[in-house]
C-alpha cells in the first residue's frame, strides 16, 4: 500500500552550497585568527617571563617582568573604569532621549551625529585632549585640589599642564560614548510596544514607564554595551599616549603629574626603540592586555546569556 504522503527532497542548488561553505569558512577563520594571535603572543612572551634587568634594559628599574607590568595593568584598568563611570550614565540618558523623548526628525539627526562620532580617528581625540581639553580643565583641577584635596583622589600637587589620568579618562569617555549610546538606543527601541502601552494605560508617567518597562528590558543589553565600551577603552592607544603624562607608578590620585601608564600606550611609545628581549617584554604586556580584554568580553557574554530572554541585544 503506497503512502499518500510523498517525500520530496529539495534539489541542491549551487548557490546554496557556495554560500553555506563560504559561511563555514568565514566562521572558521575567526577561530583560526584568534588562535594564531594567541599562539604568537604566548610563544613570543615566554622569554620575557624569565627576563631580568640585565638581559632586558626595559626592566632595569623594575627588576623583573611582574614588577614592570603591574603598574601598567593598574593604569589600564583604572583609566578604563574611570571612563566607563563617566560615559555610561550620559550614554543611557542620550539613548533614552533619542528613543523616547526627542521628535522624530531631531532623533534622526542626533542618531546620525552619535554614529558619526564613532568614526572620528583616535588621534584626533588625542589632539583635542592635549590641545584643548587639558589647558581648559587645568584651572578646575587647581580648584579641586585647593578645596577637595582632603579626598585621596583629589590630593595634590596639581599638574601644571592638565595632562593627568583624569584627562585621559575624559578623552576615553568621549571616545566610547558613541558606541554605548548607539547600542543602548537600538536596545531601547526594541522594547515591546505592548509593555510601554500597558504601563501608560495603568497611569504611569513617561519616566515611570521607562523605569518599569524600558530599562528592565534593556538591562542585559546595557551591560553588553558597557563591556564593549570598556573593551575599547582598555585597548585604546594613541589618544592615551598623546594626552597622558605617564611615570609608571601605581596611584589613585587623579590630578597630579605622576600618573600610571596603560599597556597599549606603553607599547606604542616603547616599541620603536625596543630590541632583543625588550621586544619580548612588550609583547608579553600585549598578552596580558589580550587576556584582560578576553575576560571582560567573556563576563559580558555570561551576563547577557543569563538574561537572554529579556535582552534586546539578542
């Protein structure tokens, strides 16, 4: 007895096969590239872990690799966290204004401007920081040291040039602001309209609706955007190298001329003159930065995946 349900097998098409194999190849190349970078960094970094000031002149003052890299790790994380603390609230506010408050034409214009800021080269931000921001903000630093110097963060002596870790953090905050804003804006726009209308129908004001419907929906997306901005701040090179007057110390003081450096800026400034095991030492610091950035992104993905059903990012 023949079955009435006839099985049809889709005819294989050349275009589908090419697209499928191309996609698989592209996905595999990501893993291959990541593995190649990791292997290169590890192999080239091995001599640095046992190097001393006698074999690598760049370690002469620190004595060993750990003592050399620790201030750089601190400076990298410290500057990135300061920039994130300044950029995140402003980015959320701008994204909410564009998505829920601004008229349509104004929102489109502001969205275009925000996206345009993300395309500005980092060297331009560095020139702005060293030529405009630092001289303009130095009198404010002087006032803060005179009036708030009892707080350890604002203790003196104040920098005469304004080229401090706080200035570098402000420049980084401006650089990561468009990234966080753009992602938060798209996440807020994906909030189910029924959730918003239900909150308004219950008598909520627009802000109460945002607080009850929009922000909870976009919470994990905000975390993801924040971590992406933090990763950009961790790896930024030229702007920090141009603005920051670094001395390779560990300090939480924000307004002095003695500032910790960052890994990326230190590599950019030291690599042209490096030779021998000095190159391995700098590559080893790059490996540390690679690990820190990888951990930041892994934590972000973990947080987002835990709330995937509420996330506008997924």
